[in-house]
């Protein structure tokens, strides 16, 4: 979701509003998870292989999460990935929980064995009412051919899951039916139907690629919130049964990104306002003067607007500066929940919000400078002729500047002056005319000086000349036929 900022003080370049919010809108903002720790829970990796956990790990590490793999990579009658281990994960407040295992509507596998006897011995220990675990009614045993497994059910999740603001992705068959049992999770996703290993891999590649900003095109992370990542999964594979539970916010991102900046076109030579808008709630206890800086200009009155934007004044442009470089510092621009660092546009070069994060966001804006030009319709004139003088004003990018004030001064051959002024049209042009009068202004060289001014721009000057003679120059003879 593109977040917005409101405030009477947020007017930029006259009537342009930088950040706005709909009146009365209470839509939840994007947020990052609760912590920077992520768990990769893979109790059946030895059987399933990689159905997307490598994509999750790449995205997590790219966004500087501490990814903790809990992987059973060999079949065993004494697995180290256990129900007890999963209980610890549920009670420990993790930012992201990724599960990849076998499952069904009633639960999913968290412990697998080679033999039935080993499975049953462990199961009996777990459900013993006088034993240390007392998991009776919270787990069940079944087979996932050729293995013997212990699974957790909905009651287990409701009893032990305590990770608030966690992003949960359960990559197992029919896991959606347990998605709402991860209570207090920000977002919880699972599959409504059985899913093949190949299709699960495709979905996870697309989902975590969007969360990391490398999907859909790797040029800008536009699909980073979970809702948009999920939409992209459905676009790429319409038959995908991956879905949110009813209580999901659908507004989780792994790290902040910049979604809008001002000024963009040019920096006014006089005082103006600017700002930066982020896509999630930010840690507003950080001094905004450390978050946004500028080279080529002095910034003043930096302040947070709500929890997802900074506004400032461009108090003064340095004398002689033709460009201002603004920087949003990644190590200072951190999210509110887990202080995830900004994902800027420096790494990879020229891309915004494409992992890895912890890179600054930099934008360069030329100073608003007028570049006028003046010309006459001929090089020389006879007494009584009309001189048409055309003034044209553009900015540093060569774009016409409308309603710029142009002041023209003609210094005649006898050093007298003729002045005129006007405003440029939509093409940045203003035409003047002058009637040649040798008796009043003399014969010889005439100079036209032009000054262009407009509020917010640094003024520009230019000149040209023309000649006034009493005798027309001879016509060159025609060449011999």
C-alpha cells in the first residue's frame, strides 16, 4: 500500500501537495514484523527438498534478517527437529516464520521417523499426562509414506503460538485451514488445497522475490507488501491456492522503502519545502536531521510527519550550485517495529527497494536556473524597418518556462537606451518589436541585453546585436550561368 502524509505545512512549489491522505481514512499502514529474526522450519527437508526455503532465506538475508534454519536433512529415528523445538519457536517472538513440511487440514508434520516403534515411543512420551510435556490432545501421529510422523494440530498452535506481529508462511498442503490459529500474527498464509512440490517452489520464488524487491522486474520493489506479493503469485500462477487467513493485515514489508520525494524537477533558488515519504511506519525517535541531508543546499526545520514521512525546508541553495544531492541515510531510516534498515537505490545501482537493503536512497535535483536566449529576425536593418526581437526562456533541462518576466534593453549606436518588458508564453517565448530611427538613435551597432526572472528561479542574462545602416548592402552578383 502506498502510504501518504497530510498536513497544512506540506505544500510544495506553490499549490502542489506532497503527501495526502483521504479524509477519515483508517486503513492500516504497512509495517515490518516484530523482530529481525526469522526461522526456517524444515522438519522434512530430507524428503521434500527445496520447495522454496532457499528463496525465503535469500530474501531474509538480503533484508538483513537473522535467518535461523531448523532443518532435518537426514531421515532418523532420533530427529533433532522435534515437537519441543517447534514449541520453542512458537513461544519465541520471531519476525518471520517459514514452514515447509507435509500437512493436511488437521495439522502439519513437525517430527518424522524411519520406524513406527521409534515414532510411537516418542509420541507416548509426549502425551504422557504425568510426563514432562503433556501434549495430549495437541498432537497426533500418522504416516507420510514411507515415514512415520508426529503432527501438531490447531489446539497446539492456539496454545503455544505467541509471536505478535509475525509474518507466517506455511508452505504445506491445506495449511490454510490452520492459518488463523497463528494468533496475533500480522499475516498468516497457507494453501487451501494440496500443492505439488514444483508448484510450491514457483509460488515461493515469486512471493519472496516480491518481498525482496527482485520481482517482478528487479528494477524497483513495487510489490513488497504481502498483499501485492500474493497478487503477483496469483498472476503468475492463477491456479495457486496460497491465501491469507481472515485476520491478516496484508500490509507487511520486510524493510522500509522510499515511495515519494520532493522536490523532483528542480530546487527553487528561494526557500521552498521538500519531503520524503516511506512505505511503512518508521522509528520517529531518530533525529530527522540524521535521516535526510543535502549537498549543495541547507536544509532546515526537518520534522517527522505522522510516522511515515519527513518534511523539511530547503532554506538556501549554495551560491554557484547547479545541482542539489539529497540523501536518505539507510542506517538512520529504520522501521518502527524491528528497526529494519531502509532498502534504497544504491545497491543494486539505480534500483529502488531491490535487495539487499542497508543502502542509501539518493536523488539529485538541478537548481531552478533560467537560461534565456535572444535573437533578431535579421542581422542588419535600414532606417524605418521593424526589428522583431524574440526572447526564449528555458530551464536547465531545456523545458520552456512560462510566465517568466523578461526585460529587454536596447543600447543604440548613439548610446541611448530603449527598454521593454513582458511575460513569456507557454512556449517560453516573448516577442518585442523596435522601429529603426537613425535620426534619433544613430547608425551602427545596436546591442540587445535580456534579463529573465521568475520567483523560485535563479535569474539568467544574455545578449545579441544587430546593425543599422543607411544604405542597403550591395546584392552579390549572380554567378555565371
